[in-house]
C-alpha cells in the first residue's frame, strides 16, 4: 500500500494534472469540530463520484464512512492525537487500534512536537512506532503530521528522520489548525529528507488547482484539502 514519491527537484515546472489524475492524489477532508453526519455522508458521495484517494474525517465518523465506502475506491483516513499531538504514546496506540477496528485504512498522527523540541527523540519515535505497530497487521498507511509552521528547517529534517525510523509511510506538512500551512519550501525539504520511496502529503491552505500542482511539483504525492471540489474545478479533463 505504500505510495511512491515523485522526487521532484526544486524549481520544477508544475505539472498539468488531469482531473481524475489529480483527484487520485487528494484526501477529501472534513475535520471541523462541528462537522455533522450528513456532511460526512456528502463527503463520501463526492469521494466516490470524483475518485478521491480517501476521505479524511474525525474518528467519531469512521464507522459511518467505512460503511458508506465499503467496496468503493476511496478509503477511510482518520486522525490520531489530533490536532496537538500532546497525548501519551499509549493514547495514540489505543486511538489507532480503535480507528482500525472501525474501518480506517489510513492514519494521520500528529508527532509530539514539544518532545521533539526538547530533544527527547527516542520518545518521539516511540509515540509514532506504537501507531505504526497497530497499523501494520491491517495493512494500513501511517502519515506523520509534522506541523511545519512550528518547526525550523533543521527540525523538519529531524522530524522526517524520526518518522522514517518509526516506520511511517508518509510525512505530512500540517494539521490545518496550526500556524501557516503547506509551503513549497517545506514540501521540497520533506521530499529530500525521505527520498523517493516514501510519501509526502501537503496539507493546509491548498485551495485551488494551481496551488495543488505546485505542491506536486515540489514533491508531494498526496494532497490534503477541504477545498477539493474547488481544486478540481480548475483541472483539465486530460493532462495538457
């Protein structure tokens, strides 16, 4: 289930991605605390209609989304220890186990940012590895949310290395609830840090087709967006 990265160089020309091609890179996202079951149902219908990679929702709605998407192309993605990453390692693992049992097949977990900044790197790896260990028997992907807006360039590099050490499949820029969002600079740095064999998810503030293409050119092979339909509205039917 591992997605392969593009390894795009800095300054690469944004690709002209067709609508279906781009949709297959998008996690169709609804993580607002006020999200309703009806909105999640609509999200799932849109995911099937447009061929999105996944729906990304809060854990409370995983059973609903899993039921609605059973046998369909998009998978269920949910968030772990979101949006702060400040829970215990045991809490992260328990949340992961519960989400997987309910039908999630992709887990976006927030790294413990304070522990990273404190230099407690072994603990960071332990927090993430507990989620990876839960995911592996289910064949599920794990994406580690770095929250790059809170990190220095060197801390972004370090976070990527620790995520790889923990066995994660992806690194992800942002929760969408922290300062800033995805930037091309951060995505390029993350791609360089993880190499071509792991995934990079750009998430946070990506609202149109041009922005999504710039993130792909910078090295992202997954896009997290709540503005997925607006993004696709600017895409051609076929690559130019």
